[in-house]
């Protein structure tokens, strides 16, 4: 659990996500689908729960694909949950 990033097992924040109701495929674009990735990243930039999303993505490091918290997998690589 990463207190600095506000990770919580409470998923209530998902209801406020800007991606809610949008096509899931935008956040899991096919390799080379720059348009879908840009659409997702643009939506993420204005998301009120971007930090919570990113924190969860870092906590769930076993999911190394998809755009989460406004970052591509290669951008999230190296971000780690501090261990206690």
C-alpha cells in the first residue's frame, strides 16, 4: 500500500473516472494505434481521479499493459510501491 499516492482498496473513486462509459479499447490500444492512445491520454489528463488510478496501476504491477493514470506501460515501468 502506498500512502503517498493515496492507494486505497476502496474503489469508490472509479465512479468519478473520466474514462467511465468510454470504450475500453482506447486504454488498451493495439500496438501502433497512436490515435486510440492519444484519445485515452487526453481523457486521462482531465480526470479528477488520475492519481488514484495511477496509484492502483503501480500497486498492481502484474498488469504491464494498458494506459493507466495517464501513463503508458513503459512510463509506469520503474514506478514502484514502496515496500514496508
